[in-house]
C-alpha cells in the first residue's frame, strides 16, 4: 500500500478483513438444492446432503468452481494447478455435520490484489487468499439476542450455499478505506456476474483491528510482521454491509485508541458488532486454529483447476470500462463513473450510445434516467425489460418529435410511475410533434403585446427576455421548448 505521511507519535490503525460472499449459482455447492429461495418457508430447501444425514455424499458444483476461478482472475491471483477441500470441525447448531467443508492449505486463489481509490488517491490492497466453502444454516434468536434469547430457531435453507472467503493483508489504515474496498469488491463481483448485492446476507465481514505506534510505520507505509504479531488485536464479527463495516471499525479504532491513551492495554478478543446500538461488544473467546482440527475431506478428490483457468474468460472490469468510456465516447470522468456504476447501466448506455449521439445518451442515462430511478428508490434492474421503450423516448427527443422538457418532466416520469410506454403517454397528454408555426405565432403575439419589455430587451436586459419566454410558454400551454423560444426571440432581435 502506498505511503501516507505518519507522525511518529500518532497511533495508527491496522486492519485486515475476512469477507464472505455468496456466489450466485442455481444450486448449492455440494447438492442439488436450489438457491433461489425468495420468501421460502424455513427448512424447505434441504436434502440429506446439506442436512448432513449419515451416508450422504457431497458432489462439487462446477458453477461454484467457475465463479471462484473468475474471481481469481479478476483479482489477479495465483490459481494453482490443483486445489483441495478440508473439514473444519466445530460444534454449533447451524452446522448439521459438525464440520464445515472449506479449503485450508491449498485454496483456489492466492496472492491477489485489488485497487481502490480513497480521497482521490489510488492504492492497492493485497489479498492473501480466497477460497471456496459452504455457508452454514442461519439461527434466529427469539425474544432477545444470542445471550438473552428464550430459545433459538435454526433454518438450514442457507446451509450449503456456495461462499467465497476473501482474506486481505492487513493493508487498511482506516475504516474509510475498508468501505471503499468492499464497495469496489462488490462492483467487481457483480461485473463478473457471480454475486448479487441485493440478496440479504450475501456479503458478511469479519475484521481484525490493532493499533500500532506511528514510529513503527516505515516510509513506504509498511509495518514489520513482528510488530503486527505483538500488537493486541480484536476481531470484530457480524458485520453485514460495507456501511456497517465503516461504522463498526471507526467505533473500534476510537475505542482502542482511547484505551491506549488512558494507559490501558487492549485485550486480545473477539467482539460482536451490535448494529442497532452502534457499538462492539465482547463475546466468547476466539477459537485458535488448532481447535478446528482441520483434516482432508476424503469425500471430495483433489481438483485440477489449471484447465479451467485457461478456458474461462472474464468480462471487461469496471476500471477498464471507465477509462474506455472516457476515450471512446469523450465522456467526463464523472459521467464515465456514473455510467459504469453497474454492469447493467454500462451495457444499457452502450446500447443507446450506439444508436444516438454519445453525449445525448450520457445525459439521458446518467442524469435523467438514473436521477429519476434514484428518486424513486429503484434500480436499473427494475426497468431492464423496458430498455426498448426508453431508447424510443431518446429517439423521439433526438428527432425533435417531442421537447426535451416534456420528455424529461412528463413522459419519463409517467413511464416510471404508471408503467406506460412513451407513445401512450404522448397521446394521452397531447405532447405530439411541436407545432412550430403556432410557436412562431405566439412569439409574434408576445412581441406585439409587450412593447416595453421588447424595448428593455433590445437594451440588453436578460430579465425582459425571460419575461417574453414566459409569455410564449403561457400562450402555448407549456408545449413549446423554452430553449427554442429563447433562440427565436434572439433571432428576431438580431434581425
Ligand atoms: Zn441439499
């Protein structure tokens, strides 16, 4: 990570992450149960394999491996010739087998990296490893939290959903950087088509944070391994979003710095992020690695992955696409950023830009459509099936069949609110082709009826011009394009 000037007497936060992301596959990682479980009743998407019944054997889902290889390529990781699975043993009610199938000494991805941008500065975060594993079931505590609940229900629908655990180097120095990293990671995973951020619980984060003295940080921003090992660190669990991660880590950083400033030692422990109260609280002491008694999963043979790496390609990623949009379509950095915010937006923009002027397409997609969607708390995916209608509206504007103002303020809004297509709205609201003759007549009338304003206007007063435009708009019932009226009035003056 690039250096930032650090004062010797400053206390510096050192943060590393373990990010769990659910991979978007049709079925679970080791059985044929569907992952498409919207509003499912508890324990209805299960089978002997994901319930861990005696004698049931796992079969690896090819789609999960493909997704993992794509992630590895996107983060520029080493993908080994051969990868294998281990059992991680622990007893917990969400884990019916008494172990989780995961990867231990031969993960599918190692030594990757991801570039982030914070405060206008680009930095690279190291990714130590990323491996495949199965999600456990989920627990629902009734009448309280984990410590105070009357009883707890368990739902195994989630058990066996494919997960990727992505472990970063301790490269973060602030909660803000963590948030930027998680947002970037989500963006890349969505571009790859392996992840859906709108799915509840699809991204979960455990973070470890310790505080070191500024004089331990060298000029490149690096910190010695032994210093990091000596520093007492806490692990913060149960973070379920990138906004939550920023809040939890900012809280934890302040808590530890305050303890040190008061001369107290920070205890090495696991803490739980309490989202509702906005604090971290101490929880059970952390298991050490040896407690998990990792051993090879004998029911799954080692997997050769080198061929997959050769044959799988990945799409253009967000950073590359952003740069190409600036070069190819001459867009500003800001517009290119907005238009590549998700793969769907970028694909849609390119469709519209191919047919019309790229600038007009950018205004319509980045400003008008995204603005109106945002206002309604909708996403581009909500209108995916209506791209043809939307493109048709831009076409009508491009060909002067409708004014920009009417298209933006009436047709687009009614398309989103009522679900009608542009032609229906244009007919209903009587917004058809602008009658240029009528507008010209109205301009002449406004000039004839307001000699004083015309005089002021000839004297160069902008207020008088605006007044005349207003008069014409009134006479045409708002159907004229104010920009065009403005132009007509200027032309008459200059004649
Ligand atoms: Zn199953």
